[in-house]
């Protein structure tokens, strides 16, 4: 026969579990704006039924409900997609930012900049061609040439500063990786201990996933959850975290880049010394930006310096100065043949850039040194002959037959080609960044729909659990009344 007391216990389990569910709803609502918080639900299960005999028949009677666990609502597959998209987004975002910085270097403002310096030098040579004996015109040629060299070196130095900043950020981000890895390993241990003791570790698991979020922004990150609940984290082929152990990375200083003088470094695994080649994320972007993007634009400026040291000097020496003497190097040092590979600074040990040796020949700054500018086309052309000055100017603005440094470009057209290519590259990077942002937002929204807190949904659940609690209380009240009737109705008269 069924016992009334059994019903009281059944109602009691209903009260307890609905109260726990309400507490969980309250916790969800409280953390609706908490970054990295995963919605929690109470896993309710029926308790084992009791066996009773009624009218000679064996019956099974339910005994209520209990909470098996409070679990986080997450989807590891979505998390992994989120981490991949986060890595992709940060790669393109950082790359796009670097290209924007380089664009600022090459952008002329208020008629001041490298493009204007080229044009001013060309204009000065054009003036010299029609007034080759005028000292002030010759002085202007030297001044505009010196300004061109200054702007070239200034732009290059700005790029070197950008490269140095990237190297510095590499070191900073390696420290971040080490800190995050250590924290994940510590959380692995805490989660293992807590869950081994039968407790839930939802908050710790949220913290761990939030750290993986941060790590995935830095490089491609793969996560495997082990049977004991710990994460094994691999980054760019390096097992960074396993159990409660975190491997550390270190930045190795490689000194200055021999050609352009910016700081260089690479990253190794501290325990083995193995070089880490990063894939995706901020880290790969930093290395690509420094070693490929910035370096390529430094090379472009260096090509312009090479053109001046070789082709401009060659044309200068093909003419004659104001004294009717064959011209000498306009840039660099008198008597040096810069077309000879033996005098190529990039072929020296250690190599140097053309830009590092680019300067207006110091002989031209001696008393009346401006007369060394070879404006004449022939030795007998007289002081009014400016045909070679015209040819020198054409090197700056008109296509040439061929040059090792610039191909068939003039100095001006080469520079404009570089600037235009930079603009296209920057636009492409911005487009990729925008595309990756869209993909990231989509997976982020999907993740939020699974793990995030919906206030509307929680309010609905709150009403449901509140009504269930009230109903359980009503059952208990009814059973209490029945017991009172039973007890009071069977008292001795």
C-alpha cells in the first residue's frame, strides 16, 4: 500500500530541485553581461521508483526528482570554429594596420614628401638645361638633390621604426602567450581536482575557454579535451599545454637587419630551442609584416637609391661640367664606379643598402662645387649647352631604356607604381579583414546563441520553475492536510 509520507518526500524533492533551478536562472541573469560566461542549466533526472504491492499486484511508484548536475551549455565544435576565425581575423587585422602605417609614410602632405622632392629635383634640372651657367640655378639643383636624399632616408627610417615596433610587439606577445599557457595549465589542475571530488567546475571551465579565446587571437590554436577534463593545447605545431604543464616560448634577439638596420628576432621553445614558425593570428602577421611587407617597401626605396647611384651617375659622367671637364659622380664618391659589382654595397660582407651610401658628392659642396654638375652634352658645347641636364631630368620623369634597379621606369614613375601598388595591397587587406570580420561575427553570434544568456529565455524559465515550485508546495500542503485528517480522524473517542 502506498504511504502518504512517500508523497511528502516526492513533493520535497520537487521543491528542492525547482529552487535550485531558480537559483541557476538567477545566476544566468546576473552574468548575462559577463564576458566568457556560459549559460548553465540544471540537469534534472527522475529518482528511482519505489516498489509497492497493491491488491496483490507489484507496482512502481515515482519518488520525485533530483539534480544530477549543473552543466554549462557549450558546443566544442563551435568553439573550435570560433578559435579558427579569431586567428584568421587577427592576422588580417594586424596586417591591414601595418599597411595603413606604411601608406602614411608614402603619403605626401601639403606639397611635402618624396614625390614632390623628385619633381622639384627634375624641375631644377630642367631650369638648368636652359640656364646652365647660372650659379643660383646650379645651387638649386644641389639643394633639391639633397632634399630628395633626405626624404628618401626619412621615409626609410619611418619604415625601420615600423619594423622595430613589430619586433618589439613580437616580444610582448610571446610574454602574453607564456602567461596564458601557464594560466590554462593551472586551471587544468584546478578543474581536475574539483571534478574528481564530484564538484562542478563551470566557472573554471569558462575561465579556461576565455584564455583559449585570447590565445587563438595570437596564432592558430588546437584544443583537445582529455577524458579527465584537462585541455591539451597546441599552437603552431608546439604542444603548449598538457595537463598541468605549460611549455614556455622565448624571444631570441638576432641583432639588426644588415641591410636596413631594424631590430630582428625569432621565437623558440625554451625547453628545446626549436624555432617556432607561427601560423595565423597576430604572431604570423607580425613576422609577415616585418620580414616581407616592410622589407619589400624598404627595398623599393633602396632600388631608387641604386638608380641614382648607378644610372644617374652614369648619365652625369656622360656629360661635361661648367669647365668642359667630363662629369664625375653626382651621388656618392668621386672616382668610384657604382655599376661595378665590386662596389655594390649589397654584395659586401656584411651587406649594406644602397640607401646607406646615398649622398650628394661632397666635392659638389666645395667652393664653386656647383660647377661640377655636368649640364653640357659635349666638351665644346659652351656654357649655354644644357643637353645633358635635360637627359638627367628625363631620368627622373621619363621612361628609360632599361636599368637594373627600376627596369624601364623613370624615378618618378617607379615611385608612383610603388605607391599605387601599396594602395591596392592595402585595399585588398582591408577587404580581407572585412570579410574575416563578417565570418567571425557569424560564428560569434552562433556561439552566443548556444552558450550566451538570453534574458527572455531565462525569464520564461523563471516563470516555469516558479510555477513548478508553487505546485510542489501545493502538493505538500495537500498531503499535510491528508495526514492531519488521517491522524485526527483515527484518535480514540
